[in-house]
């Protein structure tokens, strides 16, 4: 048996762009991805602090050091530029693995960068 547990979280980043006419996904600054142990094409859950919306999508690498967090495609309708979101990823583990697992949680500054 496996259970899903929190693997990574980028806590409170600001949406910098919204691109409605795009294939879909969320573009995240590669520095944030590395710090949070989130991979390109990984499934993530997005929680919008401003309006309570939740959605699932996958990650695309953004320009390193840019602070970019861009919702693409239909997801762009679920947030506005300037909204604060939380980006969450989960992993399937055995209960034994989950008992010793420590999730990676980062807290970027108001410019979407790690101090």
C-alpha cells in the first residue's frame, strides 16, 4: 500500500503573468523549482489565496532568477496577476517511508525569490 503525502511546497508566491492562449501549465522560475525540489512536468496543485480556487496542472521551467510564476492556458482564468498562490506537490510512499519523510517547503520573498 502507498499513501500520498506532501513532497514539496512553494508557500506564497505572486502570479507574475497569465497567458490564456497557451497549451497549459504553470511556468515557475527554475531557482524556485530547484529550491522546492519540484521537477519539470511534475503534477502540482495550485491554491489561490486571493479567491480560494484550486487546480492541478504540470510545471514548465521558467527563466532562472526571474521570479516568474505564470499560469498558462485555461488555468490563467483562475487567477490574476498579483494573486498570491501556494504550489504543492505530493509523492506516493509506503507508510514506513512517509513516517521518516521530510517535505521541502520554501518561503520566497515578495519578489518570488529565495533570500
